């Protein structure tokens, strides 16, 4: 059945690829982003053209994940137009390069806000509808860095993604009694098809990185680029992440994978998470809450 899907951070990268792939698969997709009438107006036009060309139902909606007011308004707009939301995809995120020491506490907080707190704003707006329906799917775009090998100079981003992953696991347990499923998508590194490696973030990020490149951490920029070039295959295709999400959405209730790995670097995350998730599951069994491990049809 066609589903109504909200995706955050859809102007580029995994978000845009996923929005287009899900729309082509027959779903009604709300691709959310900031500045739909400004900086992202060309993206809005391109998505409208895509929808016509592919006879797909791909819509855009203004949504700033750093504003609860904006999130609430976007969700209300979707409910008013479509009558429901079946799937939410937590994709919005921001990456910044640099030595851990180079970031101010405020810059750490900003990255945490975009990558972690944003999901809480969206959940507080969407989950009441899913619980009211007694059904739904929450998809989280995690990172293999949360349990696999991690090169240096990405500390704030890696820390934020690990925090988001931990929250996703807790939400999965708490939502299971309402028939709401969770799938955590675990991409590895991709050096093309996303905007992760196209820049060093905001102008402030770039200035900070330049200062440390010229000082105590000279050469870190070249080191990190060489590190990823060494482990990411040149043909690694970011659209594989979008394809995996389409497969999860199209899978029947009760058969969806809790974690899905798309890791061209094979950095060990699948092994690491297997151990971590098993320990967490065993704890629930020990305390008599094993029913939370599997969502069930709620009546």
C-alpha cells in the first residue's frame, strides 16, 4: 500500500535520493527542507519536475529541524493535506571536520542540535499521530561510526551520531506496544553522492579548520582525505542507501530488519552492533520486558 512519508533534510544527499526513490516506488513523499522559497527554491522546482516526469507524488514542505514551531507547522500541514503520516525518516544532519580541540563547546552543541535534538522535535510532533493510528514506521539514518572503525578529526559528528543511535534504540522499545516499528539504517562512508565531503561545513567551520591546519594540527586535512580514499571504493554508490530504505518501507509489518547495513568500507559496524544489540536485548529479557523487542499489532 502507498504510504505517506516525511523525510527530514531532503535537499541533498541521502535525503534527496531517498525522497525520489520512495516517490518512484509509489509512495506520497514529503521532502522537507529549510528555505523552500529562498536558497532551496531551485531544489523545490527540480522536485516538482521530477514528480511530473516520473508520474510520482513527491512534494516539498518547509521544515527547519532546529525550530519546534517550524516542525509543528510542517507536520500539521501534512496531516491537513494527506490525512495521516505513516513513516518518518530522520535524515537531517550536519558534518564538520577538524581536530576535536578546535571546536568550541557552542559548536559541539550546534552539531548535537542538528543531528540529535532535531529528531526529538520531529518525534514530538509526529508520534502522537502514529500512536493514534496504532501503526507506523520510524526510520533513523545512523552511522557505521557508532560501532565500527572511526578515523580522527570528526569527533563532534561521530559523537552526535552515536547519541542519535542510542536514542533510536530506546524509542524502538518504547514505541513497540503501539504497533510502531523501527528500522535503523547504518551507512558507512561515501565520498560521492552526498555533501559530507564536499566542504568543511559553515564558513566558521572552515575558518576554524584552517587555523588548526596552519598550527598544531598541520596536515590533518590531507590525512583525513587520504584515510577515506584508502577505504572507500571509488564505485561506492550512495543511492544504495535510498534503495535500502525503499525496501524497508515496502516490507510487511513484523518482517522489517531492526538494522540495515550499507557499508562499502566494511569498517566492522555490523560486528560491533551485533554484540551491542544482543547485550541490550538480554538486559530486557532479564528484567521481564522482552515483549518490547518486537512490535506487535496494537488494538
